[in-house]
């Protein structure tokens, strides 16, 4: 759900996306204002934001593997904190024989 203002009364209106309605980009959607009762239209715009970080292990450095917190523990694996690469635990790293 997201908030916007009604174009008629200016009150903050929560866009209702129940059952997935109103998520399609490029389509006009309708909603009734909960304050003034008038119906308005809206368009959905989806924006992506990306965050980057160094991944030295993908460029020749060692992976920073840590045991996953998994239940039951016998299903734990090793996961690199930098790149999310996973590998099974070996006997010496804490898995059962």
C-alpha cells in the first residue's frame, strides 16, 4: 500500500492494492477517496534503486564464509557474507559425519 493525496480534497489517501489491483504500469486505475467520496484516477510508476558494494571474493580474494543459522542445524551451510555464495559444510566445519 502507498500513500498519496486526493486530487479533489487534498487529504492523504492510501492507495488500496488488495488482490494486486493497481500495480500494472501504464494502465489507468480508479479509487474512491475515503474523505470526500469522489472517485479519482491514478497511474502506477515503479522505480528501482540499486546499491552497490565491493565483492573482492569475486575478484580473486578469499570468500568470507560463515555457517548459516538454519533449523534443523544439520541443514546448515556455509554462506559468503560478501557475495552469498554457498557451499555444504564439511565434517571439520561442523557437519555431522
